[in-house]
C-alpha cells in the first residue's frame, strides 16, 4: 500500500491553501479531489455570482488574484484563478478520486477511495468544504407541497423561472442576490426569520474588507461569537433599491406549506410555483464517519481546525473555524498555516 506523509482531501480553495502551507514546511502532499478538476465548488455556483470582496482581499497565499485589485471577480474568474494556482503547487494532485472512508490504526490513517484504492498516511487535512451537503430544513408542510423545491446549490440562472411565483427562503448574501435576479423574470418574495442585516459595501468610499483589515477585525479569533447570528448582507445599494420596488419583497417566514403554495404568518394563503432554499450548507465530512471525529450532527470536533478527538487530523475551510473569514479565499491561508504547523510539528518552514 502506498504511504505518504500527508493527504489533503479536497482541491478547492481550502485544500489548495493547505497544500501551499505543506510546501512551506517542505512536505509534498497527496491531494485527493472527487471532481475532474481542481477548484472545489466554484465552477458549480450560479452564473452571475461575484465575490463580495475585491480581488486584492480574495487571494490565496503566494499568488495575488490577477487584474485590477479593486474589481469584484466573477465565479469564472475565481475558478480560473484556482486552476492556475493548483498548477503551480508542488503536490501530487489526483482528480476523480473521491474519498469514501478513513480508518485509523497504529497511529496512522488509511484512506479508501470510491474505486477501491487505498493510501496510508501520517496526517490528514479535511478540506472538502460544504457545497456537497446543502442544508434543507424540514419546513412545515414540505411533504405536501406539489411545487419545485430546489436548493440554491442547484440554481444557475433565472430564465427557467420566468413567469413563476417564487419564494426564496433565507436572508444571506446568496438569498438576496438570487431573489433580486429572479425578480427580473418572476414575482418573488424573500422569506426570512429575521430582517436582512444590510451592511454597506463601501462605507466612506472604502470597501468594508479594507476597514476590517485595517481594524484587525478580519484576523481576530472571534468567529465563534458570530455563529448563529444573522449573516451580514453586503450591498452597494443595488439590492436594497430592488427591494424598494416591491419585487422582490421581504416577508416574515411563512407558517407552513400546503399542496399548492404557502400560508403566510398572518394566515393568508397564496399559490406558489417554486420555493427556493438559500439555507446554507453543512460540512461535507461523511467520509469521516466511524472515526470519532464528528459529533452526532456530523460536525467536526475541533479546536481552531485541529481535531480534539483524532490525533493527526485537521480541517481547513470550516465556517468560523478561527475568524470571520475562515471559509473565504482571504481566510483559508491563515487557517491552513495554523493547522499544518500543528500537524507537521518538527518539519521546518521556508
């Protein structure tokens, strides 16, 4: 059986940042990626997605995002950047290798892939993100509803919804962006449990990420304080202006679904064609089941990205892993350095 010093599971932004951090410690990792190319979830997001941060604040370690640092890169810009970044790493990158299980024995790990191949290693970094595990809440009446209930992970463009009555569930950035885009071709409501937490994109003429960096808030280990709170929705004014027209509109979360639509919180009912779930994701770590690494909800037991139950196991790319930006392009590099420093103790950096 092949034996390597480090296996990184996933070749998205988190996995690539982890590979870079390993290189800095003179380790050439094996990176196992389920898809046929590196880049993680980026090639699969909706067509119009643009980053919420300027290019200068959206780069992985060692290579700036090309082009104007003040622009907001598109989905395809990021996918191309990650592909180029992967090609420059000193890593054994194997695409089309989905990890299906991890075993532990004698202080080492054995990873099994979907094709039955196995590899043994001293350390594992789980960097699979969450796109593969979209969260679908158990909404009242969901099984009765006869319309479509796609998740935002399946959404690509608005044309398929032309002329429909659509309710988007979820008040984060994606929910707001998708609702605004759908309103060009459909009648749309955004249903949320709390008001949208609008944050100006460029207060006093500077992007909010510039302020967060200058103040030190972006790197402060305070991410856990935000867990469970409303997600800030960054806006340059376009989305709030769209909501001011009444289409889309924002409403309190509906009471329940019925066969042909929704019952709103005030008791009124309305026919609806589609309920689109912009309800986020959960860590996609099913391959770790049975190792003791996860709690009953499938969430990793860790401290700042280092497993508290399985020695030699680390994570990169978890939401609020250490800071507010832990699951972002600008944040995964910092977390990767922290985790690899602990997993590869005794290996010098360069």
